């Protein structure tokens, strides 16, 4: 059996003929005579391109053949023609779910994504198909490097609002499914930023998902940025917004009081009540650490509602999260706080930071003048 076609200074039409001939040689049901129109020819070839996945060809040969198709598609004609071929090819490959070929298909589609004109409208659908393949293959991090990178490479170029929102929603779901909850939260926040207060039900539904995902994520402890997003603002005066505010700045007692009257809401959001309690315990001590550098074991015991024997294991777990840093003094039954992550950053804290900065700058000026005096005296 002949190997995959190799193009050496062939015209696009000749390349298509080589591809057609190769597909026929491996059993694909294609007519020998190609349509006169190159677009129609490539559409037929693409419709049968998965025939290479049904043979005993080596992975190298399969990849080489699929990449040959990519080389013909790139810049084949008008934007409309190229977009149509790109979409047909990506849809054809992305729907092939045989695990053995997931890597090859992902590499091929990623090559296509990086090769087509960045302004090509079909890149949205292409990236959507890439997400599906990468999710199945649990390799999303190969094709998603963060929201900033995605904005630069795709979202800021062809800004169609509904299309962008749909893609971000799909990416969020895929990241959650693959266990990348922190990155998923980043994507959901970006999605909410694309809504305005006038976007209605869909915006509110996504805001609900965002809040629920953030609360459920065991690595998320800072919720204040969500409050400034338009879809979240639209939820004000609702129990869900009240719940979010508790996770922003409330304590364990606040949450337990809320839960008494809103058990059905917690259940409908798919949240684990015990996990919520655990997170609120950590958040409660974070708040205590913001206000005091020394906290007694008794205060911690009361605030997080644990018995005396559970205080030290709880503090060890808290220190392990790096949310609060400190040192336990078992003899004095207290903990000395060295630093903490702030749950909220109020105007007063900004003022304190500003004052600290100016104090630090003033100290540096004094040191600088002192060094000048020392240098001057040593030269005298």
C-alpha cells in the first residue's frame, strides 16, 4: 500500500488529486474523477477523510495524511470557502470518538487552528471542536493557557457576543469536567464580564452557576470580585446573593442561620452543606486573623464550633492552605498570626496600605541620607 501523499511543488488541484487517489487506495468510496471545482473536491475528500482511521496504517501515516489536508485547506479561496472547509474538517474529526486516535485528531485540529487566518470566522467553531476533543482526551491544558491568552488569540478578534458567551460556557463546563475548577472559575468570571444588566435570564443563570461553582470549589476563598459583576448585581435582594455575601464577609454562624431557612436552595444549587460548613470555618478564622495578631484557642473553638481537642488539627489544616500563616503556642493556648489573606479589601485597608507605603518610602529616604553622610565622612 502506498504511503500518504507527499507534496513537492504541486498545485492545489494536483494536491487534491493525490489526496483523492490515496483515499481510494485505502478503501474510501470516492469516484476516481474529481469535481472540477476545488471546493467541491475538498468537501468530498473531507467527507471520507476518516477512512484513514479505519485501517491498519501507522499513527505517523495517519497524522501525515490529515496534515496534508490541512495544507490544502489553508488559504484555499475566499473567506467563505475556507471557513466552510475548516468547519467541515473539524466537525468530521471531532466527532470521531475512538480513544486511540484522540491525540492525532487533537494535534491536527490544533495545527489547523494555528495555521488559518486569525480573523477567519470559522476559528470559533474550530476551537469549540478542539475543546470537545481535548476534554475527552483530558488534555485541555494543551489548548487552553488562560483567559488572557484566549482573549488575544481568539475572543478579541472576532467579537460576536453570543458566540463568545457560548464558547466560554462550553470551556467552563469542560474545565470543570476535567478537574480544573480554578481555571473554570476564571472562565466563568470572564463570561459574566461580557454581560450587562440588560442581558436578562441567561446572564442570571450563568451568574447562579458562577456563584455555585465558586462556593463548591475547595480552592476558592476570595469571593468579593464577583459582587461587582453586572449579572451578580442583578441578583441583589435574592437569597442567592445573600449567600454570596456570607461567603464574601460573613462567618460560620451567619451561614448556619441562613441554611436553616434555605435548605432547598443549597440542595438545588448542588452544594454540599458539610463542605460549605468546612469552608466557612476557614473563612471565619481568616476574618479573625485580619483583626488580631493573637487569637486564643477558646475564641477559635467558639467561632468555628469545634471542641477543644479539634482546635490544633484545625489550625494545622488552616496553615496548610496558606490562607493564614502563624505559629501555635500550645502552652498559652493561643496562635500568633504572622500574615493572612484578606477576604475583602475596603477603602480603609487601601488607606492603610497607602500609609504603609509612604512610611516605607520615608524610611528609605532617611537611610539614603544616612548613607550619604557615611560616604561623605569616609572621603573627608
